[in-house]
């Protein structure tokens, strides 16, 4: 049982078994994100007249991975789901919400974003999409703007994008540091992020800091030493951009191993721009997720299929850079668990919209609408090693998205349309 979390109800899914260290962090983070004044009441609420309910529990409804229940209802109490099923069998409750014959699905789990930053890169994007050369500094541009920003500016920026994501149905998000690249600036980014989510990732190894451009080894030493010491208290995860021009396999292994020794669990930016060692390293280190996975050998796909490591696909990046799409079909056919996330960041994927990523995945990456919706909910939860989100089953958090549509398929069928008409987070209606 995790301090700060209520006891699981009968029939609930088991919580992941966190280390004591992690339990302390969860309690600390919950204390900041769910104050008593904002916690949901313990009154029970029935959401009924749901034409199509995605539960992600294959033992329910149609027996598919989505566990689709037609003419369904959900009962929430406090911050949890306590009942899911046929609306004609729903128990009595204190309150009632009529879903109006529309679709309900778990809130999206965006397991990969970079939201602590300042500035934007409109001109860089415009030049790239206009076929014009552009020689600004890429990530370095954002690093300079982020270092120059006040804490208040960074937090205001973060909350703006969080609200934007929430309006589009995202109820859990992971976010990273990586635009500070000094001890103080990385720790500051994580401290700000940790006030808004439990899923905080230390990405001091985003690029080699410009301050260490002549001596990358000295930067790896900083990341694995003083910077890690300053950042570990605020983070659950450690990440590395393993790519030509960023960090090679040996550097990435050193950084992730150092993080693991400090109680951080690995995830990795792998095989985005080229073939490389990232995916194999992710599997070797039991990383929760290998993210991007755009350039994979057969051996990479086999390694993922034989592991617990989720392949997180981020089609906003390929969209925004006009790059070749990752092949979701190949991964799914091999039995790999696939997550879909936004990679929201000001350089290569400035979208906070999971529905947009779902539509891209269906149109261009070989996913069915059902697979894409699963990957954006239960898949994202798997990439965060969580079973208490991404599913609408008794014991899970009451994180729900109501669509102004009769089916989840409309997320891909009606791309670009603001279909999200209601969001409950932790049992509280927030949209
Ligand atoms: Zn990223």
C-alpha cells in the first residue's frame, strides 16, 4: 500500500511494487497535486447512457483488448472507479450524469513530453516546412531561452500546456528536464515539473551541454555525478537521447546505470534518427520504454518482443520534421507492446494532442483505430509501469474522457475535430 493513496478496493488491479524511495516520492507529489481542497468527494456518481465504453479490460464486453461495453455505465467514488458494466445493472448512486449516448474511454496517458521550457521555434519550423535553410541552434535555442526564464515563467508555460492537454483528454502526463543542462537549471526544471505530476524524468543527457562542447566526457561525468545528485530527489525516471550527435551507447549505458543506482528507472530516446544501440540498451537495462523506435533492425524488434520494454511511438515528431513514420504494424505483429504519445516539445513536435497522434498512427503507421486508442491509454500506462491508470476497472483511478461522438473510432475518423467534451481526473470533472 502506497502512502498517500487510498486502499485498493476489492477487484482492483494490483499497484506496481514501488521501492520505498518511490513511495515517498509519490506521497510527496500527491501532497502537492491533490490538496484536500481539490480532492474529489466520496459521494458516488453514476455516468450512464454511454453508447460505447472502452475499459481496456478484455474480460469485459466484447472480449477484445479494448474490452468494449455497449450501453454501458461507470460508477466513480472518490478518485476511483468502483463499478463498470451494463447500464441496466448499475448500482444505486448519489449522483447521476447522462452521457447522452456518446463514447467514454480512459483518459489519455501521455508518457513522453518535454514541457518545461521557454521560448518557441516558429521560425525554425517555418523554414523547415518551407524548404529554406535555417542555421539556428535547435535544442540549444531552447536551452538558452529556458536558462534565461524565471521560475514563474517556466511554471506558467508548463501549466498552460497542461491545461491544453487536459482539454484534449490527457489525464496523466510524463515530462522531462533537458533544456537546462546545468546542475541548477536541470534541478529547477524537475522541481517545477514534480509539483504537477508523479511522472518526472531527468534528461540531463538530452544533448551535450554547449558549455562542454569540447569535452563531452566531462559532461557525462557531470550528469552522472553532481547533476544526478541534485536531480534524483525530484524524479522517478532517467532518460538519455541515444543518437549520433548526442550520446553513444557506452555513454548512455553509463548514465542510465548511474541513475538506476540512485533509484531512478531507465527510459530512453532510442533509434529516432538512425539505427543504433538504443533499443538493445533499453532491453538490456529493462527500461520501461524505448521511445521513437523509427529505425529498427529485425534484431531490435525481436529484442523488444522478448522484453517488458514498451515501444513508445511519437508520430508528432515525424509529422513536424517530415520524416519517415515508425512502423507500428511491424512491432504489433511481432508482439511488442506499443504506446503512443505526443513528444510535445517546441522543436520537433509542438503538439499536446493525443487525438492528433491517434489519427496519424491510424493513417500512416498501420495501426487500427482500436490499437491506436489502446496504445494511447493502456499502452501509455504500460510505458510508465502503471496499472492504476489507462483502464476503467474497479480500483483504477477515475480518469475518463467523454467524446462528442458515439465511438472511440471517431478519434481517427474525424481528425482535427475537438471531440473531447468532458474529462474527469481523479474522480473530479475538470472539463
Ligand atoms: Zn522526446
